[in-house]
């Protein structure tokens, strides 16, 4: 029972936090400088999550051909750049990582 109450409380808290920002931003005009700055938040957060995993597998900084995660990430970045297709990028990146891990 405690688990479900915790899950419900976390869900309500998450909804309240997100809704409060949506509600507040709907009440007043956002300055253009803030609007431009907020556009960079998603790529910055994604980079902060992805790059440590690509460059530091196992907590050790490694830029080499032996780093399968880095090679798969570079391949996925190339696919993303050329095709602009998110699903294809994820599939190619995952397949490359799986194959490189199986070979290494």
C-alpha cells in the first residue's frame, strides 16, 4: 500500500510542477530573450546525459576505436544529420552498439 501511495504522490507532485509552469507562462508574455534561451535547454540536457555515456564507459575517459559506445554514437549522429529521422537514428545507433559489443 505504501508503494502505491508513494507513486500517486509522486505523480501528483510531477503534474503540479509541470502544470504550474504551463499555467504561469500562460498568464504573462515571455520576453524574447528568455524564449530564445529556453530553446537550448533540451539539447543541453540531452548532451549532459548522452556524452558522459559515450566518452566515459565504465567511468574511464576513452576516445579510441575500442570504445563501441562512441563509435555507435558517431554513427547515430551521422544518420540523424543526414536523415533527420529520430526512429531510424535510434534503430541504427542501437544496432551498431549491439553489433560492436557482440564483436568486442
